[in-house]
């Protein structure tokens, strides 16, 4: 045993132990959640970029309307 580390072994009740098949199912679900998170994260980043572009467009249109109103008596 390594002198630097002390290792513990927990005795789990029968209800808390998972079979290999159940661990694989859980691993698959975690992977599915990770993929879903990445997709949602990407959409959020795109929506932030879209909001930024929309504000720029709104500002350009507002300035053009102001200039037009100054030209029209």
C-alpha cells in the first residue's frame, strides 16, 4: 500500500450496487445528456450572436430613419 495515500472501501447495500448492464445504461444516458447540453449550448451562442446582429441592424435602421426625417420638411 502506498504510504502517501490512505484508501477506503465503502460497503454498499445491495440496493445501491449496480450491475454492469445498468452502469452501461447510465453511461449512455449521461452521454445523451452531454450531447443535448452541447447542442443547447451551441444554440444559445447563436442566439446571442443573432441578438447582437439584430441590435446593430435596429441601430442602422433607426439612424437611417432619423436622417430621412431631417431631409423631409
